C-alpha cells in the first residue's frame, strides 16, 4: 500500500480531487473531519482544550462551542498553534490506525486529505504528496457561494494558508484545477495511476 497526502488552499478543489480518487478505488482519511470528531469525542482532547481555553469551549450539553473557540483562536497565531498542538498528534495517531486497517484490507492507496498538511507536518506521515491549486478569482467565487461568505472574508482566510507557489514547490505532484469538472476528474485519475504505478 502507498499513502498520499493531498492538500490545497481553501476553494482549490482538494476535496473534489479526493472524491475522484475514491472513484478509482482509493480510501480517503479526511483529517479535518477527524479533528472535529476528536474535539467532540476524545476525552484527552476535550480535557486539554478546556484546560487551555476554558470550560466555555463546550456547551452545557458537552457539544463543542465552535463560535466561542473561533473567536478565541482564529486571528491569533499563537492560539492557533496551541490548539493545533493539542489536536494534530491525535489526528496523526488516528491516521496510523487507519493505515493499519487499510493494509489489513489490502487497500492499494490511502489518501490523507488535510488543509494544513505541510504546516502540521503531515507530509512526514505519507509516502508522497499532492497539492491542488486553482486561480484565486475562481477560489474566491467558489467559497463565497459555498460558505455564504464575503470575498473579503475568504481572502482573509487565504492569508493564513500557504501560498500556492509554496504548495507547488513543496508537493511531489501538483493538480492545476483550472478547467472543467471532467478535466479535474481526468487529472485526478492521472495522479492515482502515477502514484499507484510508482510503488
């Protein structure tokens, strides 16, 4: 089995690429979804978040108080770093468990999809990496429509992510999402075979 880390800035199409890889037979581990699950369900993660950000981080019914945490964390680089230091090790632990299951079940390609693959050190946990990049105007348009956000809000979120030029430099493979959906599907299939055939 081979492991592939897929990343990309907000609105670049990385989740769509992962869906196309799944169509080819890959299994995808969605790191951001796993992080949200751990923040809600893992006792050690919950305890560390409460210790770091206060009991207000969770509602009385014990669900995560996302708005409170977002207000406390985002926009403050040091607090973002502290939150990531709590959550990311547990995400990587879950990925290692996913790897073991995938090997047992003879999966040929396991994909680790993560917005912060390089920033969090996730590239050290995979065999090969790929970045999805797209024209900035398209990314802003897609995210404003998807998230009901203003273009200014989307651009502000982009400022906290690696630049596309840096992603191009660091990734082993780059998918240029600059055409139709069918074009992206074909590029995703090429990526799948390039990685699987390179074992």
